């Protein structure tokens, strides 16, 4: 049976990974000029960053329960939050081209 502390730890890991996934996607969308470049970088670099973050949060801080198998960790704690973060950035946030920034040296 999962304890309340394990459930809260799992929720912290999932929310942190989702937020980092959305921030990575936004960073790549703003920095890269091509539309495919941000997707490729997010698909290749995102899982590595989220896996490292999961290892730090789950190992060093001891958050989250034992999920039983490495496949469950990769699917449930890496790819699911990454997909949620990418979806949040692409469908809820405005595109970087649509945002008007104020002039830096306006008088």
C-alpha cells in the first residue's frame, strides 16, 4: 500500500517534470528559428533532462514510491509529464511570434 508521503512525493515529481517539460519546450521554441528544430530538441533532450531530474528527486531526496519496474518509471514519470508539458506549451501558451515585446530603448 502506498503511504500519503509517497503519494505526495510522486505528485511533486510529476508536477516538477511537467513544468520542466513545458519550460524546455518554450525555451527551444523561442531560441530555435525552425518549427521542427524545437520538436526534435524537445524529443531528444527533454527525456534526458527529465530522467536526470527524476533520479535526483527520487534518489537524492527520496521522493515517490517504488513503481515496480524501470519501464513504468520511464513511461509514467518521464514521457507522460513531457507530453503534458509540450501540450501545455503548444496549445495553451501563445506562439513566440505572437508576443509583442516593448522596445528596449524607448523614450
